[in-house]
């Protein structure tokens, strides 16, 4: 491989890492929303069971659905986040390996510029 090919491949890997990082951030947001849904559903169920706000059976069923939906969403997004973080690690390792194969030159005798 030529140095230009390596540079292009490293650039492609960096683009992939950026896309994966966006996916990971989106998963973290959904995980937070899922935790909020679980907590809100549990609180609503408790309020309904204690009869504090006079809500009926539909509120209890809705709160149970909210808790279950939050649990499902949480599990799905945690799994996706783990897979995405694993893919990011693999891409970073590949990028490091490619950078290691480039024959870098040390430039020692250059004049220093003051900015």
C-alpha cells in the first residue's frame, strides 16, 4: 500500500468512528429516557395503587405499560451501545495499526517560527 492509500483508509476509519460515536451518543440519550420512563411509570403505579390522585385502572395499566416499555427500550439500547463501543474500539485499533505502518520522518533541522 502506498502512503496515500493508507491516508485514505485512515480517513475512512476516522469517519466511521465519528458515525459510531454519534450512534453511541444517541443510545445514551435513549437509555436516559428509558430510565426516566421506568421511574415515572413506577411512581405513577405507586400513586395509583395508593389512590392518592383518584386515578382508575387505566392509569395503572398505563403505568405498567410505561415501565415495561422502558425496560425493553433500556435493554435494547444498552445492547446496541455495547456493540457500538466494541466497533469503535476495533476501528481505533485498526487506525492505530495503520498509523504504525506509515514511515514517519523526523524533521529536526527546521527553523523555529515565532507566531
